């Protein structure tokens, strides 16, 4: 585990009460956030998102958890898994309605969970992206493939995570058959230009409060183009170019995320963003960079608390 510095003085408001919304307190990220907050003198409770229940139709919104009323938290750190996005966002919104500072707000988390919406937003603001297309009808596939520049192409399931459902099609024929197969099972997909020059590597930039606090380069194993650590990729600390840093910071800001994992590919036209993650994992990045990422997230909460801005923001 990365080292958390010894306790330092808390913000003006004194010790804070911080909730971590997470299904599993033993996960590295959850454990590190708890440790970093406690090292700074705060009280922390890990709350299983799916065990929260709420009274929403009242002028005094409340959240109950295993028979207790969760009514006195200053801040909440959402760590909401993709599979429970809908319920998790309802819980997070309820915290916001109670005036609790959310490290990432529900609107921003929701936005980041919709890959097409995120890419449309980033594209509108001039962030570099791989040429990407999507279509609904199988009849439009041949033209769609032409539109994105032809094979080789990457085909992605919109609901995929950790590299699952990301397929490289070397030829137009292969692309057509893969897309047909996905469409036949009613999967939502997008089709993307293959950034060959990235050479199986991507860059994860961990952004907290307008700073890149750590960055790593993930390299796919031999014969694989997906660099996800879950797919056997290896990670090393990396120095970002000013353009990469700027792209990561702008992407997080456009998405409205205070804490974000921005994934970038090095293309021959400069950095292109693959994804902006609102619950980025801490394990890989802290282990390979030795940066105290958890500490940076707690520092952000303290800063907000000290400035009296503990109310939820959009
Ligand atoms: P997931 O969200 O499931 O991780 P990604 O879109 O991040 O899916 O893709 C997984 C990995 O595949 C990326 O980390 C990257 O290494 C590789 N990859 C994805 N899209 C492309 C692309 N258009 N060109 C080259 N490599 C890509």
C-alpha cells in the first residue's frame, strides 16, 4: 500500500464525518480512502450502497442503513460499481438532497456512465477522440464502416468494462460479422478507428481537484492490444506531455468530475481520450507510482469543508 503521511491538521471545520459508498470495505481503494481519512483525524464509515434505503417523498430527506439514520455526514465518496449505477445514483442523490458534499456529484457520475453521451460532450468541446461511430440498424453498417475509415477497427460494447467486449477487427468482413453478431443479441455498440501507433499502451491520468496527481502507462501483453490490467497488462509510472496533462484536466472538467481517471491513447495526431472514469481504482496507480492518491482525495474534501462549501454542487 502507498504510504499515507502522519495525521496533519484538519480543515477549519475540525474532524469530518465521511461516508464511503462502497459494496466492499476490503477493496484496496475503499480501504485506502478509509485509512487516509482516519490518518487525518476524520471519522469514516463504509456504507454498502445496496443496503441504504430512503424516504424520498418528504421535506426532510433521510437515508437509513441497517436500522440507523444516516443524518450527520459532511461528505460522501461515491465508489459505485457499473452494475449498480441506477440504485447507487439514487442513494448519492439522496445524500446530496440532505446537503452532504459529494466528492463526485450524481449528475457528473451519471454523465460519465453513458459512453456515447460522454464522447459527444468531449467532442463538442474540442477534446481529441478516436474517430467513432454508432448505428442502430444492420442496414447501415457497411456505410458506418466506411464513415469511420474502414478496417482495422475496434468494436466496443457500450456496457463493457475492464476490456471485456472490446474487439479488434482486422478486416471489413470480420468487422461486419462481429457487428452482426452483437446486433443480433441486441447489444449496444460503437465502432472506432484503431489507434495502431499506441502499440497496445494507454495512459491513465488520475485527476483530483484540477491536478493530475498520478499517471501510469499500461502496456498490453504480447499479442494483445488491450492494456487493461485485468487483461494481463503491466503498468509503469509515466511523465505526461503538457498536451496530455491539459487534455486530462480538461476532460475531467468538462465531465464535471472532481475525481476522475482519464484514459488516453498516444495517437499520431496527439492525445485522444478513450474514457473518463468516475470511480477510478487506486490499487494499480498507487502501487506503480507510489503516489498518495487516497490522501489527495481526502485533502480535496478538507479544502471544500474548510471553505464552508460542503453543500452538494452540480
Ligand atoms: P474498457 O472501458 O472496457 O476498459 P476501453 O475502451 O478502455 O474499454 O478499451 C480497453 C483497452 O483497449 C484500452 O485500454 C486500450 O488499450 C485498447 N483500446 C481501446 N480502444 C482502442 C482504439 N480505438 N485503438 C487502440 N486501442 C484501443
